[in-house]
C-alpha cells in the first residue's frame, strides 16, 4: 500500500453547526465540499479532517491533534468558547480533551517527549 493521504472522518448530526465549531477549532473554514453531506479540511500534505452527516462515510470517532503548545491552544480555544478538560500528563506528552457537539472525542497533545516503543 502506497498511502498518499489520510482523512479522519467524523459523523455529525448537524453539518452546519459542526462546520462552525471546527472552523473555530482549526482557525479556518473547510477547504472542500465534495458533496452536500461532506466538508473537508486539508490539515497538512498527508492528512485531513472530514465531517459528514452520511453514516455510510463516517462513524462516531476520536481524533488526536498534535500541537506545539497545549496551553496556548487552551487559551485560544477558550476565547472561542471551546473549553478543553484539564491537562493529562501522559508517558510521552501532555494531553487535553474536549468533545465536539456530536460527542466525538478530540485529544490535543504535545509532540512526544521521547520516541514511542517499536511495535
């Protein structure tokens, strides 16, 4: 398999409301609307986020977003009305979580402080 891009796809009950919420979270609106039931953000060259109201496309899920500074993101998001939970000190990074309006779990994490163990 020669992967070129990965999208995390999350199911939403109200695409317009979810678009507003994720626009606040990500700092910009979606990049594409391939169909009436789907919006997509290009987060970086190899990955993106898709929101859909079509349960054939997406299912309730979780997403991990690696950020430089969880504290800075906490302040930015709080100013937009998105409140992260308390910091969670993990073995490799600091985490903070929030659920979107549909109950999907988002975890913001700092880059790993040391390499993960090999699988």
